[in-house]
C-alpha cells in the first residue's frame, strides 16, 4: 500500500521493492511505449481478515502502481478485494465499451487544486445534496469517471475525491468529514476521459452499488 513515511523507512523500502517487481512483470509483457492501458489489481486477503474494515483502502493499493506505470498511460484502473491465497495484477489494452452504466448517480464539475479545501468541500456538498443518509453497513462497489485535460495527472484526483464521499460511505467521526469509511469499498473502478476543453476543470461522474455478492 501507499506509504507516507520517510524514504528510508522499512515500509518505503518494501514498497519500492514491490514496485520494482511489478514493473519487471509488466514490462515483460507490455512494451514501455504502450499507452491507453487498463490495469486491474485483485488484492487477496486471508479469510480471517475483514474486507470492509481495517483501513485497507483500494485506492492506496492502486496509486503506487499507477505512479510507477505512469498515469498518462492509463485510461482505466480497477481494484478489488477478496479472500484469496494470492493477489493478481493484469495490464492490457482497454476493451471496447459494451454498454453504458446509465446516468451517473452523482455528477459534478469542479476546478482548482486537490490540495485546496474547496476541492473536497465542493464534492462533499454535491454528495450531501444527493444522498439523504449513508449507505447501510456492508461492502460497496464504486465507479468514478474523471473528465480531465491531457495535462492533468488524474491519479492525484482519486484519493481526495473518495475522501469527500462521507455522505455516501459514512464517517466514524462527524468532526472529521473527510475521513470516510472508504475501506468498505471492495470493488473500485476508475476511468479517465480526456477533454482538453476542460482546462483546469474536472468533470466527475459517480456510480455506486451494494450489496456485493
């Protein structure tokens, strides 16, 4: 998972070694010049480990890999958690879209830096306007489509967007609205649509579903 510790911390060294291995595995099958890729990571966890709690957020598994592969090369990224003896990763060309998921359950447009408090507040407010109460306890499948210009690093949008979905996912502490129960997401789909006319703006379409069988 993503680590925010110092560069010489054991977590960072483990992460670096893991990413080196991932990069080598992917490079054996996908030329470095290939772009417009889809990446899928299935995280296998022991049967004794809860899938919907414990802080194992899927975006924190996906972000380091996307950073190493290169965000510009990725059009779609998928993450799943399940009880299994091993984890798997797949990278390839995107499949043709067979059908539309329908109208987004939440749709908005925002702008500026994700470091600005206004970024999360804009998404949080739009979410609150649509969601009366958070989803019932249990697993959640979440799909987010980002409309961005080709100059934007879309992978930096993932975490702050999900962090603003407290009205949907629920929060443990109402005084910390940007710390949602996002570890309950067991199926995460992230898509990018490039539109240079957006400039600094970002279009965000969101779908969700539960329970997951």
